[in-house]
C-alpha cells in the first residue's frame, strides 16, 4: 500500500444531467445498523443503544472513509420484536433513535458531505402494534380492516388447525389464532416471521396505496433510495395452498404478481430528480428468476447473495462472478458485491474456518476459527469486492476487521431466532454488537459514559477501535480508506469493462478498464505478479522480487491493451 494520499472526487453530476452515469451504478454503500453504530454526544443512549445523534456525530468518519451512500436498517417506531423490522409507523422515527426533525437534519448534513441516504422499507409485514392491525383485531371476520392483512378460518371441525402448512422464517407455524367476537377462538392471521409481524395483503388496494405514499413521504424529504426487505415475499397464493416442494410455483416466494408492485414503485422513483434507486433483497437460487426483478421499469439493483455466501475458493468465486456479470449485462443492471450484513456471520470469522461458505439456516456458530487467517483473507476479499464492476457494500465494522462475537451469554441474546428455534439457532446477535470507537475497554467510546452497550462488546476489540486503527497505516481501516480513494480516482473502476487474464487455477486475475489489473491469490503459495508499472493498492506487502503472498490481493497499473 502506497503512503501517498488521494483527494476524494467531486460530488456526482447534477441531478437531471442526461449525460451523467447514475450514481448507483458504481457506488460504495455503507450499511448502518443504528442501534449498534454510535450514541450521540450529550444524549444518553437508551439501554446502551445507538441513535441518530450518534450517526450525525460520525458522518465525517463516513465521508473520510470514502463511501458514496449510507443504507439505514429500519429507523421507524417499533416494539423491536425483530430489531425494528416490525414497523409500527412508516412515517416517523423510533423515539429511542431520535425525531423526524433530526432525521431530516441528518439527510441534509449527509448530502452536504456528498453522501446519499438509503432507507430500509419493510412492505411484507408490519407490527402488531400498528393501528391498522389493532383495528383489524377489533373488526369482524370479512371486514375491510381485516382484508388489509391475511386472516383465514382454521382447518378441522373446530378450526383449531392452521389454514395451511406454511412455516415461519424463524421457525414454527406461520399462523396465529385470535379470539372471535365473543371471546371464543376465532380466525388465524399469517406471519411469515414472528407473530408480532403480521403479513400485509398485497391484493388490497389500501395496502398498495399506503406504501406508495410512504415512498413519496421519504422521497419528499430527500431520501435517495430504498432497500426493499423480503422483496420476493409480498404476493401470496390466493387459495392459500399447502407448501409442496414438488409444485412448480411457490405459494408465497417469488410469485409473478409481485412485479406489478415494483413497476408502480419505479414509476414513483423516476418521478423524482437525482436518480432515486430501488434495491431489492432478492434471495433466490435461480439467477434467471433473480434478474427478472431487474427488467426495465422495475428495480435498479438487487443484493448478490451468491457472492456473499461463496466460500474462499477461486473456482467457485470465478463461477459466481461470471454468472453474476453475464446475467446483469443482459438486463443492463449493475451487479452488487456484498461480503457481510446484519443477518450473516462476519466474514473475518467465516474466512478463518475450514469451511468458509455461509450456511444460512445453521450459522455454524462456535466452530474453530483462525482469526489471523480470517483477517488476512478478509483484507484480500475487500480488494476483490471493491474492484468488480458495479456497486459494493460495506457492513459497519467490516472496515475495522471485526469478528463475530460468538460467546454471548444466553441471557444477552435478543434475536427472535434464538427463542423461536428452541435455543438451537444462536442467531444474528454476534454480528450486531456495537462498534468500538476509542479507548482500551468497553464501551470503547460508543457512549459518552461507562454504561454497557445493549449487546456486550468483547474486551479483545481494544486494538480494533477506530482510534487505534486510524493511527496504524497497516490496519484494516487504513486499507479500506486507501482502497476507496484509489477506486474513486481511477476511471477504470467506473466503467463496465471486465476481462479475465491468464492465471494459475487458485488465482483470480482480471483487467478493469484499459490499464488496471486485479490479482487475488487464494492459493497457499506465492504467485508471480504480471508485468506492471505501479502497485495501486495491496492487502498485504508484496514479496521483494515481485511475488504476491497467499491470501493476498493487489491492484496494479498495467500497460493499456
């Protein structure tokens, strides 16, 4: 890594400029999980949790890191049955995070620093504390209030069995029974997640109009886009048929009817200036089905889960990269490259294991991990993800090299997966532990005082604080800052051009633009670098004489073809 610094480029072209390349095609997007990002100065954290004041106080940190946009996990009022994904009011701010006025100031301040704002929108389900659902419970079967959700009579002579065999994503049945008008057992309502998260009925006109208005509410306040949670789940089989793995069409995943929703949303987004973006959480095994969401007039981008869960293996990574670029090129959509997020085990931990793939149902918490090896591979993976054509995501703490906190006490775990799985699935709390900012012991500057954070930080993070890493030119944070400077300064990283170059079987080597070559050595031995004029960035020092060490990545200036 070179010692010289590069200025961050000027802000994107003015909104409405037809010659401008949309910002979202090459953006680096940073994910903020508000509860675990930072607590604002002078404002005590609620139960050791972060807030919008904390985010505002750290916007300069994000600007200095070099990100183009920030994606916020839900910041709306919520009983927090599922960490804010049970939304009670889509037009307000969770009181423990701050106020709507504060959110508007945050948006304006971020824009002044050249940072766009992306919000999470949760359209599949709301909260059981939402006024609509309270009204539905008070209303009679068949009423307009109940039609906004999915209520059905049960099966069996007494209706005491769920309407079908659908299972919750968090384990257990996807149906909960409610009392009837006289207090007797009544209908059942659908919740594909927790019982506190009733599913909306997207065949209902009120639901469609409500969410279209929610989009406009936030676009009017300057928000630059939305990440759509559980984007493939909205449409349900009207017949409520049992799930049959051998059936051709799933009763609630990736049904054709959902595309009309996103065409309507895209029309709204396109009616605003500044290239507003819609990003889908589309987790499907079929690449062709995934890219249907990227057809003209629908979503601009979707998350690349195949890349996220790919093992540290050159052949498998190459296959995923090729398939991703080929499918996205056909629909003229930018690919996305994601190494981790709030739902998956941190990549430093995963890359340090014998099996480096990500198995979503089990998480494999507690397996032996070589954190030195995992960190080395995570550094190389950073240069890989930041050098591929399209959009790159950074989950908060990834730039610090944080590892999964796997030894949380049972009483500290809060993820509903933990309880609903009978405490068999340890869940996602380990990747949601609050960030360390400064100092030598918890709470590491996360709050003004000494109050413990809502999930306990390990004392072993003392060397991974922002303060410590900022002073270390060899730290993970310094690598990310420098790599983003290079990415913004090199035209090769803002074009779609990509071509593989010859390399050994366990090495990825490709050209970007006319004069940049990327090499990632996933083997257990050094490999010779191609002829080059300059090393633009490297995840580890290059061996004297021109060899790339194992588990190391490098960006090279090479002669134009």
